[in-house]
C-alpha cells in the first residue's frame, strides 16, 4: 500500500481489501466448509487483517508528508517542521517506539510495529498533524480488534499450545465465547449478544476506524 495525496484514495484501497477479506471469511465459515479449509481460511484472514491495518497506518503517516486532501477539501499540514522526508518520519516513529536513542530504520524490519495503535497516536503527537484531535477521536471508539487481533495472529503464526490457550482464554473472558476447542472455532462464533462471527466484528471495527481516520 502506497502513501496517497488524498485520504479518500487511501480509504478506497483499504475498504476494497477489507471487503474481499469479509467475503472470504463468510465463505469459509459456512457449515459446509471442511474443518481444514475453515482453519486455513480464517488463519489467512487474521494474518491479512493485521498486515492490512499495519500497512494502512504506515501509509497513512507517510501520506501526511504530502499535505493530503481531506474529503471536505482541506489539507493536513504538519506542525513539526523538522519532519520533511519519509526518513524523518520513520525515524521519529522509531524513537517513539524504542526511545530517543533508537537508530534510524534502514529497512522495514527496523521499523516500529505499525499495528500497535499507540505507535500511531504517539507518532502523531511527535509530528503534530493539524487534524490530530480527529485522529484521537477516531481511535477512541473502544474497538477491541487492535488489542485482541494480535493474540490470534500470534496463534496462526506459531500454532503452539501456549498461543492457542491464550487465544481461547481471550475469547472466553473478553467475548464470553465458551465451549470453543480451537481458536478458529472461537473466531467463527458470535460474541455474546452479537449476530455475526467474532472475526467479522473485528473486520467491521477496522473498517469503521479507517473511515473515521480518513474523514
């Protein structure tokens, strides 16, 4: 995902990819899907969802360097005049994540964990975009996806007993999903008083926050 000169363009890219993920989840969560295909499909969706959010955050921040246009026609400007290049911004984010002594990133591997919403918030404090209050409002929606998705992502990345236990405990205590024997079962089950699978709720939460950030 590339930085964009307008928030609308960046939003369209993310929402299109989210729509594809939702369609794929609905398909594999169907009762007629085999257990192995469901596990593979849900695992793919979880990994892709976190990658999509992380790539969006990185591209969103880098887009701020080009005075991006908002839907109302106004443009965002940075209050920190020392931030002029992508390297400046990535270095600022690295220091936010790792402390003032952090080295400047020389590869994507050296960059912060962009999926962490605290990185987005604290980097914005550092670079001072003119719409910072709107960013804070967008991230105050109480969306659990940004806190809980990484636990399930860790399971699908490593697939060991400990990561499975953490995912199932989270589903049980945070979403009151009991009886699930596998993280995929938990994600395909609605949280208490919810009409759709937990993983679909999470994709919806990402969509809402992206839309708010791109207003």
